[in-house]
């Protein structure tokens, strides 16, 4: 699939509780602007909340880049979460439901992957973690009257 | 905990008392610290009074992530230990769909379509219902 990538529309810091709220509000706004349906909006906002909190809690802070993209006439939103934290040693383990190195539920990473259309993760020990997710406005066109 | 003091979403969420039931109405986007504070406030209120139920009205909440999900589960577990029940009321369909996909089924949480049904589930005094409505500033 070829994506035409728009310019980065925003880059938000992730260093506090307040930043998590801002990340959620920004993603909500962007998905609404792109015409995502309510359920698709909610899924991407929730995934963003999980990934931003991971960058904050496990990665010691980071940032989110937000870019609108399009492919074959379909609009989408790409979010890139990056931190310079310790990295994830065992990705499979981190992605499996219920695994946590802290006191969370261990559902964030695997759950976020299920909530988006595209998910990739690049993590290097001692260097940091980057998670990239994209969701598309897959809402079917409004049903027409019978011909 | 970090957080700026500039947002209306930060701080204490009011915990209303209606007879033996605590009523909490969540609105908008909550700070993690606010959600944690709420858990503590409910625990303390439930412990030092004869509380039999807790109703958490989520109808004004646009997202519940794993953090908020954990807070809700913890409140339910905690109130159970204090011999009370928690009912989550008015969850939006988009939130429910997302929670399931996220993998959070929130075991132990009872749910109701709205606050009044939740109060009925808890067997609250019928007389307390109109007061519940007024306290939340609802139109009839
Ligand atoms: N950005 C990151 N940097 C380093 N480690 C991470 C990062 N993101 C996730 N991890 C590791 O992967 C584990 C699983 O993450 P996941 O989000 O699924 O669960 P959690 O954050 O522990 O709990 P929660 O259910 O509250 O999100 C974490 O416990 C942590 O060890
Ligand atoms: Mg997490």
C-alpha cells in the first residue's frame, strides 16, 4: 500500500498527567476533523492514551507526532510515540495480554495494537522505544436510497 | 504526581451521599491523579459511613483506558470488601466497544443503563430518586 504522507501536523510533549489529557484531546480533535466515526475516534484516542502513558511511565517521558495521511482517497491519522527510555527487552512478552513489569493490568500495549489498523514498534535497549500506529477513516459511505 | 493546577478536570470529584448510596458523576477527561484521588475518596467515605452501594455515572465520559478501567475495578473490589456494591451507569456504546477490544471486561463491575436504574439495582430508597436528579442538575 502506498501512503502519501502529509506534513507533521503537531508534535506534543509527553511529560506529565496534563500532557496525557492533551494528547487525548488532540487525537480526538484530529479524528473528528478527518470525519472518523465515533467508535473509530474512541478507539484511536484510547490507543493513544495507552501508548502515551507507556512513554511517560515506562519510558520516562517522550513525545507524540501526529500526521494526517491519505491512501487511495482514504484519510487516516498516523501517531508516532517515542521515548528515550530503557527500551523493551522482550517485545512478545510486552505485547502479551496481562504482562506488566509494574502494577498495571498489562493490557495497554496489546490492547492498543488491537484498537488500530496498523501497528509497529521499534525498541532498542538503552536507546528508547518508538511505537507507530495508523488508523483509517474506514467508515463506509452513507447508505443510499434503493435505486 | 505531576499536573498543572489550571484545568477544571483536576482535583476532587464530588462524592454525593444519598442514604446508603454514594453517587459519583464523572465528566470529561480525567487526570490520572484525579482518578486515583477519587478511588481514595470513595474508600474513605464508604468506610466511615453505612454505605451499601456506589453508583459511578459514566455518561459524560468519552474514553476509558486501562488506567481508568483499573481504577473502576479497584473501586469495585474495595467496596466489596466494605460490604457494598459498585454499579457503573450510563457507559457510552463507543466506550464499551473500545473496552472490549482493549481486552478489559471489568469483571466484578455491575452495570446499568442510567443512574436511576443503578439506584434501583441497589435497592435504594425510591424517595431518594428525585433528590438524585436535582443534585445532578438534571432536567426531568
Ligand atoms: N515505552 C516503553 N518503554 C519501556 N518499556 C515499555 C514501554 N511500553 C511498554 N513497556 C513494557 O511493556 C509492558 C507491558 O506494557 P502494557 O502497556 O501492556 O502494560 P502496563 O503499562 O504495564 O499496564 P497497563 O495495562 O496499565 O497499560 C510494561 O509493563 C513495560 O514493561
Ligand atoms: Mg501501559
